[in-house]
């Protein structure tokens, strides 16, 4: 697919048909296994896309911040999990009160202290909110070790929350060869945490795992798995990270950044054979894992390498055996991490079979708190 | 300075007094040497800050995109350099016509083809615009080698533009030990380019260089230097990159991200002693040069290391000999690259001596084209 003429570059374009296929493929795979899908909407931040995910059978939405929850609730979401260990002061307590007037709201928890703090500010209202204890399944970010889950659950219950289960984010799945290992660690950590909570007298009804690299693996073992739902986000679009990890094919890439060749260098003594595109870190995002080939990939030129990214320049080294594109040529870049790219624009172009269909507002962009 | 209570984290806070000092220090240093200052406002994207820079004596503003130029022109800027090799189609031509109704506008150029393309779409109007040929002084991004400058200048003149000089961005100055070397290469490349243009019959009135790491060096050699103006951006705020390069001190850091400790881990077998802050890549930006110590620095805890950044989590390894901060504590993070951080928020808090003074709108945020 080429870049529609009407688009000024750089711009994010979403291939609607590819995205719809991604949404139904994940929904169908999980439905077949009886595992719930609670997509993480921080990836796209677009209410229209969330509506499509819910229509395909998602059991609810996952968000990272109170602000995201507020935007999606205002757009009709009625079951929202804030998968984050919020530190709840008086302002956050008020926002939670208002939020839960229209939606079932669940929260993450990973410390006794945060539960005590929340209890102080929420008072009796905590009983309107559900809590899932966050488990560290090997990523070593937030989350408690499975053996400490019951301690946090007791503090949550003491603060008045309804404790309904546990969750984890196997973020160490984002590396080559890691998805299977991370999915195993996730299953084992969640199982141990559930046992610990059950032993402590809690009824566990939600066990939430998953990431885009591991969601299919979790679904694959359904029946044997303790997991009741997963929270993949990136699967709606795919990105260069998922492609390079072997977790999605090119035909599943629904989001690209349209860019123009603004500078071209060939045959200049002592300088690399390269083009410069007008898409830089202010639209692609600058995530670049050590194992990645560069700062994203070019959709129709997989051998080209994005070796450097400035704010408004991508420097692309062109393979020796391919003709360097001409100045003014419009190319499509696959960002390394779509969640960051979506957070950098107010609007995205929706494209179908090469035609511009409409624009969507990235309604929850920048909702950091 | 602590984080004002009224601020919800994560949030960008700007220490007004430190920023004002940075603005006048750079302005005074360059004024003393007779070198013009044309600050790059992509760093802050805030009209109020641009107004302070102009009041301190800046000769004009530098921007990276047409959209940024439009925002600052709408806020009263009358001399704007778009330091970018724009590819000018019919829409860009119309926007340039409207923009230059109220401002003196200069553009970058680095190819014959882009000048021919611009000429086709601008027609006789090109004569209202000034062009500076971009020179590659060793960064190997955009820009032509100095010996090719005259070729591009002739194409610009043939397209009807007024050719007034040359510019370069010594981006290779952003590495330890490089600022002096990059400033030398910059001076030598600009000198060669000026000679080439003069020989080709062009009158060179503007020679534009500089970056925050090299601006002071350029100023230092004024008198001997061919440079007439410099375009530093980051100097208004400073950031962890400049600090780690030795180009600014802690007392010059005017921008920090206020963050809260939301997760804390100590004495958990097999996992690192760490805290997690609620400031992630969606507010700090994820630029992380290979030579950096991590994804930013903590203002009051220079020995702590931000080893990982997710979208809403910063994982900070705490030094063995220091007490790990408590949950709920509010800390200040110095981002690696302030230009990216500013582009992630709609508003910033302006703080003076610990008191919240006002908020500024980041009016040119997201102006990618």
C-alpha cells in the first residue's frame, strides 16, 4: 500500500482491514480456549478502537493511568482495570469515586503501604473498588514475589477493598528467545500466588496475565492454565519489535508512519550511502532494545537499516545492492514500539486499500496521571 | 527544591529562576563575542519562553518544522529559520506563503532536487524566502559536503530563492570528549563552505552553527570564527545528557519531572534493590545514548541509576550505601533529553523557590510537519 496523496508527512496511518483482522484473530483464539481478553488500550488510546475490541468480545479494558481510565469511561467503557500500583492521595481518591460512578473499576496493588494510604483517603468507598495484587514473575519491575501476595491482599482487605485476584506483566518476554520462557515463568508465578491467596482465605476470581508476545502461548495452554484473562496491547497494530521477535508477520502490521525522503547521499567520499526521512523520534518514539536492528523498519525495504534517529530525521543506510530512493519519495516506517508512536500524535489517518477513510482522535494521548 | 503539593505526578516542572539565568548567561556570552543567538525552540515549544529569549537579545528563532514556525509566528515571532531541508509540495508552498506574510522566513536546503521541486511550487514567491545551504560537518545526517555547497546554492538561486548563507548541525558533539572536536570540524566545514559560495559569487551574510554542547566553544573563538550566529536549544533547561557530557552543572538544570515512588523492593531474594517511579518513557522520553549512565538522573540522588524505562515506570537501582526512599515519596528526575520530554505534555508547571507560579501551554507540541 502506498501513502495517500492527501497525507502530509510524517503521519501515522492505520490500515483498518489489517487492524480488524488482528483484533478478531486474538479475540477468536482466546475465545476458543475460554480465556478472557482485556486489551491494554494504552497502546492505541483511541475510543473507536476500544469499541471494536469490545465488540469482538473483550471482557473489559486495561489502562495504565487514572487519566486513561477517565477518557475511556467518558467514551462508554464500563469495566476498566487500572493495571498499575497507584499511590492514592486525596485527589486520586476523588477521581476514583467519580470514575466508578459509571464503571466497574479494578486496581493493581503491590505494597502494604499503598493499601494503607489508599484506605486513609478512600474510606468506606474502597468497597466499591476491586483489587488485584501485582506479582513479579521475573521482570523485576513492580509487583511482589508470589510468596508475598497474601500479605498485600490482607492489607487491601483491611483497607476495605474487594480483593479479587492477581496479575502480572511478563515484560521479560520482550527479547529474542524469551517469550516461551517468560510465559512459563508467568504461569508458575501466578499459580503460586493464587495458591497463597486461596490458602489465606481469599476467593480468587480473576488471574490476569499476558503481553502481546505471550498471549498466544497462554491461550495455547488453556485448560492447564490458572490464567483467566490476558492483557495484550500491541497485537492490534504489531510493530518492529514484535516482528523482530517473530511474534507477528509483516501482513499483521497495521500501523506505519508515512515519511518523505528529504535528504539523499550517494557517492560522497567518506560519508555513508544513506537517505534521511522526515520521521524522527518525535513521531516514531526512540525505544531501541539492544537486540533490535535499528530504530524501526521500512515496510517495503526490509534490508534498509535505520541507524540513527534525531527528533525530525531518521538516517537510513541503504543496502549496497538496492537503488537508493529518490528525493521526495514517500515510504512507510514500522516503529519499534507503537505505544510510544501513538502517544506522539493527536490524530491518526485511517486507510483502507490505499484510500484515506477518516481520521481518529487519539483521545487519551498524554494522559500520564 | 521539593515538588509542590499541588502537582499530580508525573509532571514537568520548570524552575523559572534557573531558566532565566540560563537564558541570560548564553545571551550575554554570545553578545560579548558579537555572535548572534538564534535559539532552537523545538526544545521547549513554548511561546512564553521564546519571548524571554528574544527579550534577552536573540536575533530570531530556529524551528524544525513548518508547523512549529506557524505556531511561533502566530505568537508574534518575526524572524524564523526553519533549519530543515523541507520537501516543498503544493501544500507546503501555500503554508510558506501565509507564514511569510508576517515574518521573515529562512529555510534549509541540501539538494538540487529539493530546490527544483520548491521552485515549481513556489514560483515567483520564492524570492520572498531566504535559503541557507546545509553543510555536513561530520554528523553525516542531512547536509552536503562543503565542496558541494555552491551547487545547491546555484539551484536555490535558479529556483528564485535569496541565498544568504550556510548552516550546519554538529550533532556528533553529543558524545564524551567530542564537543571540542565537533566544534573544530564545524568551524572548518563552515569556513570551506563560505569560501565556496563566495567564489561562486554569492554574498554570504549568515553563517549558522552551534548546538548546546558547542555554542560556548564557538563563542569562545569569536573574532577568529566565520560563524555569525549559533542555534543552541537545550541550554534553556539543561538535561542529563548535557550534565553527563560536562556541558552543564546541576545548578543549571531548570527542568525536572516530578515523580512518585509507587513500588519499593528491598530484601527480596533474587531481585534487585530498587524503587519504581511513576515517570516512564511517556513523559521522560526514551533517548538513551550508549555512553549515558541510564534513562536520566535523579536530582537529589546522583548515585541512583535508572536502569529501565517502561511507558509508566522508571526502575531505579538504589546505591547500597543509601536508604531506599519510602513509598509515596516525591522525587525529581532529570530527563536525558528535554526536547523529547517537553513534546510529551500539553502543559508544564512553572515553579519558583518551591512555589507553583503558573502553567505554560506547550503550544507547538506535536507539530511534526
